[in-house]
């Protein structure tokens, strides 16, 4: 994982999509993230290599 993420960091998938918040890091490689979609809370695990920090103007 090129970037190091920690709980509370705002991230998004490199392929695009909504901003997400890192809840915890699992096995030093997967990020448990939470985000909101149409008023519903969503959660999933993502490989750290697949997310990035959004530009400051979007964070």
C-alpha cells in the first residue's frame, strides 16, 4: 500500500465514486470503509491499493 491510511481518513476509490471514511484497517492491507448512499449507510472492505485521498478541495 503506497499510502498509509488510518481510521477517520476520508478516501475514495481510484476508479471514482463517493467519498468514504476509513473505520479500521484489517491485516495492514484492507480498509473497512463507510459511506452514505441515498440515505443508507454502506460498509465494505477495500484493498488499500484501490483507494486514494481525494484532492483537498473535495475532502
